[in-house]
C-alpha cells in the first residue's frame, strides 16, 4: 500500500490518517523483525523517525517503478543506521517486497545493507558515518538550482549527529546560496548511543539554525501526522530563498512501551522473548520462526541497483601548447584549461555543464578566469573543506562536471572521508589540488602534502594523475572533464620548465593525447631506468644528462598516471636493468611502494632503490628542501651510480 497526498489540501483526512496508522503498524513490525532476524541493527531511531518517513514519501515526487526517474525529488538519509525504518517504508511504497527486505537484511551479498546504500531502490546515497548527509543534500539542491529544475531535496537527520562540525559548514553554505528547495527533517528524540544528547554533548539545534538564517519549524509531537503534513507542505512550497528545518520532538522506540525513551535500543535488537512481547503489543502475528527459516534460503540479489551511469557530453576544447622557454606553473595551466572547458561547454542562455568549487583560494588555484567566464557556475564555499568535498561529490552525480580545487593538504589529507564517500557512491568528482609536496616550500610541513597517493590508493574507484609540465597538465585536465569517474590531479606551486625531447622540442606537443595507465619514455637507456613524475621530472632529466656526460645510458620514464599504473612499461624497465624511483611523496607509500608491489606480484626480481620524502621537511625554498632529502639532480645521479655500480 502507498499514499499520495494532495499538497493543496490543508490537512489530512481521517481516512488518510487511518491508512498511515495501518502502514505504521506494518512498518514497525518489519523494523522489529528485521533487526531481530539479523541479531543486529538499529530499531529505536527507526521507530522514532518512522512517522516522518511515512508522511514524507506520501508527499514527494517519486515513482517506485522508476527509482532513478529524473523528475523525482531526492531524499537523503543522513542517519544511515536507521535503514530498517527506511527499507520498511520503501517496501510499503512499493520499491520492493517485504520478502526481499526481511530475507536479505544484513546478509552477505544481499541488496539490503546494515546502513543505507544506493544499491537499494529508493535510496539516493551511501551516507556512511554520521554528519555527511546534509552536505550531500546541499550538493543535490545546488545542482537543481544551477540547472533551473524544480526538484526538491529532503534530508532526514538525527540530533546526536549535530555534534559534528561539518553540519554547520553545510548550514552556512545553504543559507548563503539561498537553497529554499532544501528541507531538513530532524528526529529530535534526545537520545544517542551513550545516553541523553544533553549529557553527551549539549546543543541548541534550533537556535543554531535560526542564527545561521534558516526557517525553523518546531513540532511538539513528531508523531502527529497532520502536524508533519502541514510542516512539510509549508516547506515544499517554500520559495523564500531560505532553507527550512523541521525539528520534530519524537520518542525513541515509539510504539513499543518497554522500548520507549531508552537509549539502549538505539542499536540493540530484541531477543525472541521481547520480540514476541513487542509484536503482541502491536497486535500482529509473530512469524519470527517462519522468517528465520526463510533466511536459510540463498540470498536474493534481484533488487540490487546498478550505479548511476549518466554523464554529460563534454567538449574538451582546444588544447593549449606551451612553447619551450615558457615559464609558468602547472596550476596556471590548469586555470587556463578550466577556462577553455567553460568556453566550450558553458553556453550563454543554457545551464552550465562545468562547475567549480573552491575554499577561499580562488587566486591560488587559478580559478579566477573560470569564475569570470561562468559566475553562475563558480561556488565559493569558504574555509569549509569537509562540506565542499562532500557537496562536490553529490553535485557530480547530477550531470554536472564538478571541479573541486584547493591545496593538496586540504583536498586529500583533510577530507579523506569525504573522498571515500564519493568513491562509494560512484561519483564523478574532479579534484585538482595545487601546492602538493615539498614544492610548497616556505609554507612548511603542515602544508607540504606528501600522502596524496598513499591515501588515494586505498580507494577503489579513484584515478591519480600527476602531470610533469604545463602541456601535460592541459591535456590531463581536459581528459578528466570528458570522462566519468573520480579523478585526482595534483601539482606543485612553483613555475617549472617545459619538458622536452632530446632535440629540444616540447615532449607533450600538439600530437600528444593523455591515456590513463600509460607512462611516457622521456629518454631511452640501456643500463637502468629512473621512474618519476610531477615536480621532480625535470630534476630526473637533469640527472639523466649528468649520467650521460659520464658515459652511462639511463632511461627516464614519466609515470604521470599513478592510478592506474603502467605495469607493462614498468616491466620493460625491469628488463633493461636496475630501477630508481624518484618522487615528491612519502617514501614508504608512494610510487616506489607501488612499483615494488607490482614487481613482487609478478615475481620479477630487479635491483630497486626508492627516493622520496623520508622525514618531515622544514620551511624553506623547494630546491633546498629537495637537496636536503636527496631529491636534487646531483643526488639522483649519485643514487643511480651507486645502484648500477
């Protein structure tokens, strides 16, 4: 059974309320059964937020037969642990059957995970750990504003999770950008795992939202269907330029007398005896044993949704050739390429395709030209990197090519979890990070991001590209814009020379096309190979020249594609002789580690030495910092001489 309310009516009819009560009973039974069958899960919050979920799904635009219908409103469950409540309501509205849910909940390989995931029809986002959902919802709401669509976004949140600072970042952003198409539903049951929210960490949630400019609607009884309906109607028709939060006072474990207002039931299912008492109180059949027997059957996978695969058609624009002698930095080449992409795709009179997000660093990350060309597509998120990264991931799944740019320390190290969630959600985020590695120089070790590859190697769906010069930067940036998926492009701060062929022409000239997983032999040699990338490419070429002058034939392989890695070229280098890896990265987790693992995995034995950042550097000029770590041309050449004997 499902309901569809007329948002023009002033209140619910007696029949509609009666139907909601019947639906609640069925859903409450599913919540209790599912968690008891799995012997794990979160029944308390599922019961406290159940009434809001039932009314909300009766109001929003959605079609259970087409879970990814473009015209649907979006509903994000930030409190992803209340999956029993969410799945129960989605089953009630016809997204899948009760059998699918109860037989599969929390079983290995099933389509009904313990926390909500988008493999479940009707679920928009894998929210994971608390505090992430509002940034996700903001990203979706912002995307609809950009495209001029009337889709609305709802976000169900808990009161305990409001102890997370990222939520405040999202609240501020939503007010700044007038996201009146966004509504938060707050389950204010005043309990969390360790007890009362007021004891664990007191907070004034309503006053917080009011102070930051939101419209606040308070419900004294968050289980009153008419009150919920009226609040949602007001929010749904809101065109004031101000986002809305509905704060609903609810009861943990609502509807089961011995569970009500007890924190233990936040994450504790009922045993068979207490389950029997609860089902008797609901006035429903206790068929626990029958369902338990059903769960011995093979896990069903028929409901599992494939990842969203839509991505806009993007024109790469006209590549820029930087001639030999040009003195510029990769970040300026990025800015010019981004502007070129905007010129090719963000057409006047149409909603933009390319969008950009930064965090108070527009000039440093060279997004100024893009901002000037496409002011409606540039979003200044302030010094709120956690929210910006989370929001960017969500925007990138709404057919927008989303570039997020800040310094490496903020784009990777600080927001690892947000990037991890973009990875889970098959997002299409383009992270272009400047000021990476020791090349940051005088800003010192807190800003010298030397862990970007080590961290991103933990994510299964991210690519990592580190261009060697402005020409390669230009091609890589255009490539990631035209291809779906999460891509990271990193670069330093300093101006660098154009990489050349042996006869002095630009190596990455007009005929160059970037191919992920394909390294470039900048120089060929017969004795050994230097494998490098990014800021140390020129130093490696300078070392090659020093070695050549001493009569040694050494190759230089630019491994700009770090994820995926060009294993074929790596093995070719190993067949030639010893390998020296050179990188502006933590020596234990970067390219050298990747090379070691790849060779070992294939049983390939070769003399190998790794050069990289072996300790935190100080504040100083990049050239001096590189020399101190043995990463200047002379040190690279000397290491190679020692390696080849």
